[in-house]
C-alpha cells in the first residue's frame, strides 16, 4: 500500500451484484460499502431509499456490501 494511503477499503461489489441481480451493476453495493466506511450516511435510511427506488434485490446488495466491506489501516 502506498505510504500516502491512510486507509483502504475493499468490496467485491461486482460479485455481489452479479450474484443478486444477475448482471454487473455494482452501484447499490458500492453505496452500502460507502455507508459503512464513511459513517456519513444513516444505513437504515439508505437501505430504505434504495429499496424504494430500485427494489428489494438492490437493497440486499447494499446490505451485503455493508457487511462484507474490509478496511485496512496503515
């Protein structure tokens, strides 16, 4: 990891999307991971809005990414 990096987070958003949605659309999974890593977004509100706008499968993609994201501190 470059010395300039203080923290790096990794998520297989494509894998989650392909498993749940059947195609490579990782956007909602990335949002779930972002919510966990940044702590800037209320996860319950985010999941609710994702479900309302994009459906239950996309909500599940966000939830799985939230749970699976891995962060490495330098």
